[in-house]
C-alpha cells in the first residue's frame, strides 16, 4: 500500500513538474514573441515602405498587422504631402517664369497657395484619424483582441501618434513660409512699376526695394528649398 502510494505521489510530482515546465516554456515563448514585436515596431519609425510580412504569431500577429498598416498609411500620406503639396510649389511661385506669367497681381498663384494650405491641412487631419481613439477601438474590435493585446496595440499607436504630432508641428513652419510668400507677392504687386524680370533674375530700379525683397526671401525657412536662383541677384 505504501509502495503504491509512493509511486502515485511520484507520478503526481512528475506531472506537476511537467505542467510547470510547459507553463514556463509557454510564458518564455510569449515573452520572446512580444520582445520580437517590440523590435519590429521600433524599426517601423525608420522605414518609408513597410514590409507587411508578418513575423509573429497568434494575437501578436494581429497587433503586428494592424500597427504596420497604420504606419504604411501614415507614410503614404507623408509622401503625398511631399510629392503633391510640397516645397516645389513654393519654389515655383517664386520663380522668374511665374513672375512673368502671373505677375504683378498673382491671382492664380494666390489661389494655388491657399489651396496648398487647405490640402496639407486635410492630409494632417487624415494622419490624425489613423491614431484616433475611434479608429483604434474599431481595429481592436475588428480583430477581436482581449484587453492585454488591445492595450499593447494602443501603446504602439501612441508611439505613432507622437511621430504624427511632430510632423504636424513641422508643417506649421511650412505654413509660415507660405505666408511669407504671400507677403512677397503683396510687395511685388505694390511695387509693380519698379521691377522687371531679366532671364532668371528679378531686377529692381531701387536698391532699397531690392534689399526689402531679399529680406523677405530670407524669412522663408531654409528647409523650404526656395529656388536659389532668386537669391543670387
């Protein structure tokens, strides 16, 4: 009887140890997957084209797919902002050819600049929509994530939200530059009888007007890549 009891206890102990081992293995495996996902998400901030290959498993894979999609949507909007509504428009507005074509009232140029500000604002709002609480909650429901994985996803989204906020802050400098361009156009319209265009340069008949023009051009942020030919007067 004692021998039987001893054997039974040994069997139970073996089972307990095995279960603990399996639980420990599962926990370690989960931690490894989450660590890998953390590394993946950290690297997303350094990419412009997101590799949508899913490298994790289970609910982690769902989180990975969602946050990668969020980043790709964000980068698509950034590229659209740069390529369609970016710095070249400002440079074109201040080009000698545009002065000849649309000056001295610059009616079309003013409309283009106003449209530029509106479009960039719309793109900024679309960026913010990616990380809005409603969008995040909808994603969590769509993928049926429990609280743990939902909170993990929210943590990653918060990191993207900080990036988007920085992008929008930088956009304020761009808008400030647009305002300076409008100021330049106003100046050229008022002084329309005192300047002409020769080749790629604008020529003033008064040094003080040239100085004022150069001062206004210098107010435009360096990052706006204003046509340098305008600065070599």
